[in-house]
């Protein structure tokens, strides 16, 4: 049913680049031009740039799936370039994200491409230090404040021990290119102005990106199963949300809120996701979240295997005492 939507369109793919990376770069220049002129204008342009940077990441993400353009080589080349804007080594990110797609919702294979999630029993079995560490990790201030720094700036710069040469080379080449690019910009405009132009938009975009990734799989009635009972289709249809956003937010997020479609067939490019959803009766009963539902889902912290749903710390505490 979804195969007809999994054919990339070169014109739509290039248009996606023209409506993501190009405006982001243009807005970055505009932000630099407004420094010291109007704080209000700079802030407004920064928010807009952050929106386009989120869209850049979705285009980069499609390149990793080989779905943006018809040619695998073109997707890889474009993804490697866009990776410099989102600070991600393309080859390694593509690998890690493929693991995420193959393991999402599998209780026995958590940890790659996921926001760390413990079960109620696992949390209860931890020492007080372990529980405190998990609480800090799942605290919104840490997740959306420090999270972008770790996920964008620090994590992608590190070569994993025992990494295959291709993965290691991807990280090192990206790191070297970023050093040259950032060094050149700092030499051209000064490091203070560079940080004022780049950092606020990047951190805001990173926070939005982490939240989007969170609500795509972390909602009350999501899907987690042990490996013996886990299926790919159920993980896509029951464990990936349909985040219904207003058209303007759907544009900036590249339709990634239609995550159930994407997880069932990752070869569908972002510009075909909405049509695929609307044309497929199978999607009528997928988990649907409003923007408010997505914001409230941040309260959920632990997987309760007994009730089969995500719960808050308070709920887990009441259940244990009861």
C-alpha cells in the first residue's frame, strides 16, 4: 500500500533543500547584520532561523534513509554537506538511526537512538544515586536545556571505542570540516559574533528536535515489548505517534509528526508522508497526539509493564505503596 509513495522526486527533493538550508543560511547572515541594531529583530530572526534549522535536520534525516533524492550517491553527498549544518557525521548517524528503526519499542534492545527509558521495576531496583541520575536525565531542564549541547555538540564529536573504520572516518572527517568552517567564520566575524549568530538558533532548534523525537515514541499508550513478542509493524503503528500540528509547524518540522508512516516505511520522503497517511485506511487508528498532548507527554518517565503504558514518577510511587 505504501510502495507508490516511496519513490523520490528530484524536483521535490531539491525544493526541500531550497526551503530549508538556503533560508537558514540567509537568516544567519541577516542575524549578523542586526547585531547591535535591534535586539527584538535579532530575536525574531533567531526563532525563524531555528525553525528552518529543524527543517534542515529533517532533510538531512531523509538523506540518511536514501529517500530525499533518487540516487543513493546524491543522498549521501547532500547528507554529508547538511551534516555540517547540524553538526552530525552522516555515515555514523545513518547507521545509528537505522538501528533505532530496527529496535524501536523493543525492551531488550534499548539504548541506540533512544531517549533512555527504564521500566518501573528497573527504576525501583536502582540505588538512590541511580534513581537520582535517571530523574536528572529525564528532567525537562536537562533534557531540553543541556540535551542539545550533548546531542549536537559533544556526542557527535566522539569516536566510539571499537568503531569500524568507516564510522571513525565519518566522525573525524566531519570534525575536521567543522573546525575549518567554524575557524574560518570566527576569523572572519569574530568568535563572539559567531556564537551570537549560531548558538541561540542552534540550541533552540536542538531543544525542539529533542522534544519532537521524544513525543514520537514517548506517549502514554506507546508500544514496548520484549524481543520475543516485538514486531516491526506493531512498533510502527502502535509505538510511533501521529503528532497533528498546524500547517506552519508541519512545514518547519518537515511532516515528521507523521511518524507512524515514516516508521512503517522509511523510504517515503517527507514531502509524501501526508499524502501517504491520508490515502491509507490502515492509519485511521494510529496513536494521535495534539500539540498539547505532546507537551503533556513530557511528564511520563517510566514504562509500567503491568499496565502496558508510560507513567509518571508519582504514579509509579503510588502503585508501589499500594
